């Protein structure tokens, strides 16, 4: 027996526990099945790319913190790399190592958050999230120790990093990365074999490798779909070519693979930090550059492997102290663009889990 | 590790003088109460028969006798109309109702705190610890806050129906406490059809929840209500089947008799029939909307489900009833499956209601533990679990239990041997049928389970992806 039904519109967001920010999904549903999804973005738009044209290159660094506020270090790094490429600034080796350490710490923090909120979306009432927050908190303490800020770090500088870490930083980070593998093992024990999580995430929101590449998906989502692509290997920046690490690659491209890839990347990040700490060279942490940097007219694009994917910064100079044009390739926005493809036809809870597994940060989507 | 790296230690508040004084006063008051009660017990107050709360029955019996005398003094027409003992019935009913109300209310105030503290500990945080000693007054503060809130009705809501559900869910929430067997002869409502009563009462809340979802004029609320109704109706069936097994085994629908049977045979029905215990417990979590079956108010999906538009004290009532029902489920799991007030003869020495309370708290603790640990199922998975899995295997279980009971009643073996045999058979059957039926339904853990990501050192594009796919 079938009963007559008609589709209705459900607004998920702008205020909703699972949109992770102010972002709205306009979902056309028939019962619990999703017929269409319309993504409405822009609630957090701050016009950063335009504002950047009024400020000097150094003044723009704090803006990059505020795009992806869960991965401020990676954003700082990408922007600084772009400006360094534009102005031909040499970076001391110690600064490169410190950049790697902080970018990887940021990846750990961001992946903790991503996996925690993903499990939260799957319905585990806050517990895994709080566990992962515990480790993230320690990483933010390290940031605070070094640069005084926890979230919007503003740590990288054009030509290096702002501060050398204080002496108490080293024992703290040592104990953290010694502890981290046992913590990751704890998450594995709690979640990886969990029947309910497997039932909720296996085979949900599948993206094949071809679809992911066509959709310009990057980061853990692309790797979960089975494509071994990581900018840290493919186009090493900073000192990544000197470290030994592996790229985790998923099998099916479903939500569960994305979760597992992130978990494995956390292990690899710990490996990289360990090597970078062991090989941390001495020397200056920064090259002195003029306060009002005036690069020769030209353009530069630098990209880094952020926690969410390929984070690109495009800067154009007209010879003045401020960029003539500034653009951010935000992985959150591009990864989100395939949500419709992944979620239409699924049930509402599946769409929420899929959205959680794409790991968006609304500050980066809207910029 | 530096202090900054240990947020818990850094957040620890030093013990100030004022706190110390308050703590000491609270301790003295508690000690005074405990001492007074102890003195009453030891000094043999109340006719010298005072042993525990059960013996409150002595003064109550006196009261009833007196009331019956008053009854006789009534005019004959009233006798004819209302029966011989109407005053005493009315009085005891009122006393019992007030007792249950105050007990449930008091327990709720404590349990809100307990649940939040436990969840806090499970989630490596501290839980409420600011209002009162150890945050014990937090529920009171919450209640005051909820009462103070402005009463708002969403635009387009059906005003009358919108007001109704919080009251409607509260009634079964209290009625369900009637047949709880606290201790021998300590039941408020010892019905001889107690099990039927329970099943009937527990399905009443469904209507209230559906009204709540419909009248709110909100898509989330409607979705939540539809989910709740679907789930509650589905899980009524396995829940009733688990109780059928209990009734078959004990030969009674009276809760006091069910507990008495377990006490007489020195066995817990849960150990005898693990499948029925699991079914009852799991179905109860579905009826309660608790993790892993909290899809009706799945926070990450439909915000708060049927009660999205309810706040203030209306929300408070829903919340209180849900919590009270969780404790009631603890009470019924205890009564049906964990031996009720009996503890292998120890009930002679320990007040039985204490044994009962400890067992109820343990079941409640398991509920909180589950809530703090597990993710949530999807609606269709839950429904499939009820209809395709629980109902068939419980049907088989019912047949098996019926055969066992017949054999048990006709055998001349000593009770220990035959009950032991029943327990072993049921355990083996449970494990076997649970695995076989899952296989039959297509559950293949070895192929579906964990596939760890492969670790690569070479980057590549689509071709590399295809190569990897072919090799795995």
C-alpha cells in the first residue's frame, strides 16, 4: 500500500546544531527522503578578499586566521608562502621546520575537531567530541605558549615565523606527541569497530575517485575516495620533502573512509612532528623584510595541504604596498559543492552524517 | 607538564573559608538526620517493632482500623452507594499517590544532577559543580530558570493542543509507578494484571507526543513525532513479547508474584532468559527515546524532535517525565529480570527496598552510560531491527520458554537442576539464534567491517586511484 505524499521544504540552518556555523540547507523532502538540496551560503561573508586590497601584505595575515578559524596556522602559512613567492623572500631553515611543526599541530587539532563533530552528527552525544577536544586543548595551549593566541594565531610572518618557541614549549610538545598515539588508539578502540557507527557511515555519501576529481575535491575527502594525492608529497613546500610519512588512502569514498583517513592522518602528523622536532636546526626564525613590503608587479599562487584540502592563495601585486588582487581557494566551499550529489536520495540522517564528514568551516566558505 | 597544559588542574578552585563552613554545616545536618533515624531504629521507637520502612504499615494499619470505624458511622445510603470501606480506600489511595508524587519528584531532582555529573565524568569534564555543594542544587536552579521563562506559543500553532501534551505525558509518567513492587507488601497498586496495565500505560504517551509534534506547526517537531510514533508502536511488540516470556515462566501477571517467584526459586529471570532481558531493555530505550535509540529527538538531525517548540516549564515537564520514565524502566527491569527486592536470602538482613533501589540505580547507571557512549541508529535501521530481528527471535523464544515451563512443571528434578538446565539452554539458544538470524538477514561482519586506509608513499591522480582499486 502506498499513501499519497507530497514534498515539503525543511530549512536546516542557519541555526542548527549540525551546520557547524551559520549556513543553511534548504532541503526538499518526501517523508524522510531527500529529493533536493539547495545550499545557501553567505551568512558569514566579511568580504575579506576585497578588504585585503586596502591593507599591506603583513596586515593581511590576521585576515587569513579568520577564514578557516579551525586551521589558522595553515592559512597563515599558505598566505605567507604566496607573498614570499611574489616578493622573492628567503625563509631560514629553522623557520621552515617551525612552520611544519605548527602546521601539523594545527592539522591534529583540526582533524580532532572534524572527527569529533562527525561522530557527534552520527549521534554519539558529545563524548568522542569531548575526548578529542581534550587533545585539541593541549595543542591550543602550545599555540598560546608560542604566540599568545589560541585560535586566531597570526603566527607565520612573511619570511619566517613571528616568535621562536619559548623553552617550556619543547617538554610540553614532547609529552604531547608521546601521548598522542595512545590517545589515537583510544579513539580507535572507542569508535572504529563500533557497529552503530559502521551501520551509519559505511556506504553513505559515496564519492568515486572520478567524481571527486571532477568535482575538484581535495584533502581527506579526495584521499578517502582512493586518490593518493597530497600536496605535501606532490609539491613539497617548507621542509616536507625531508620527512618520512605516508598518505592514507581510502577504499570506497564513503563517510566512514573519510573518518578513517583523518584518523590515520593524525598518526602521520605525529610522525612528522617527531621528525621535525628531532631535526630542528638552529638559526634565525625569521628574515627581516621591510615593514611596507612592495613586491615587483606580478602575481603568485601558493598552495598548501590544509586540514580540509588544497588551500590556495593567489596574490597580485601592482608594485604598491597592498595586494592589487587577493583570492583564496577555500577547500571547504569546493568540498561542500558535491553535497547535493552525495545526499539526494538519501535519508535526512544520512545527509547530516555526510555533511559532517565533509568537515566544513563556514568562515572559510563565506570568507 | 606545565600548569597551562593541564586545564582540569588549572581550573580547580581553591577551597575558600565560606565553602568550608557551608560544607561542614551540610555535613552536620546530614549526620544529624542520619543519627536521628539511626536512634529511632535502635531505640525501638514505634511500638518497639520498628525495623524499617515496611513497618510504617503498623501505624497505617491502625489508621485503617480507625477509618473503618468512621466508615461504619456513616449513613447507610452512603454504604450502599460507595461500599463498605470507601473512606479507607480513598485515604490510602491519596497517601499512596502523594507518596509516589513526592518520591518521583525528589528522585528526579537528584537524578538530574546524577545524570549530568555522570555524563560529565564520562566525557572527561566536571559536570555541574557551581550551585550548592558539588553542584547539588543545580536541578533546583534549572527548575527556577525554567519556571521564570516567558510562555511563548509559536505562530500558527494549535493553542489548545499545544498546551495539552506536557500534561498528557505527565499522567502516564506517574501512573506507570503504580505497580512497582518496592518490597514485600510494599506496592501501591498490586494489580493481578500488572503486566497488561504496564503495557497499556506505557503506550499512552505516544498520543501526547504525536499531539505535541502536530500542534507545534514545525517540520522538525512533526518529523520527530512521526519518528516517535513509528518507533514506539514497533517496539511495543518485542517489549510485550519479552514480558510474555516472563509471564509464562512465573505464571503470573502480578508484579509482586513475579518477584516472589524469583525470590522463591533463588534465581533472576534475566539470568534464566537473557534474550528477554535484552529485548526488554533495548525496547525500553526505544520507548524512552534514549541513546542509541534517541532518533525521536536526534539533536544533530531534527534539533529536539517533537519538543522543538517547547521551552520553559513545558519543556521541563517533558524532560522530567523522560527522566522519570528512565528510572521507571530501571524499576521494571529490576522487578522482571533482576529479582526485584530479593537478593538470595540477604533480604532478611538488608531492607528489601534498599536492595530494590540499588538495583534500580544500577540499571539507570547503565542507561546513562549508554547515553554517554553510543552513536545513534537511523530510523529505518531501528525499525528493521524491531520487525526483522527482535520479533522473530522473540517468537521463537516464547515457544521455547513455553516448552520449558511445561517440562519444568512436570519434572520431578530438584529446582536447582531444572532451572540450571533451563538457563543453559536459553543462553545457548540466545547466542545461537542471535548469530544465525543475523546471518540469515545478510549481516556479514567479515566483509563489511573495518577496512583500514592503505598507506601510500607515491602520489598520483585518477590512474593511480584505479591501480590502487584494482590491487586492493
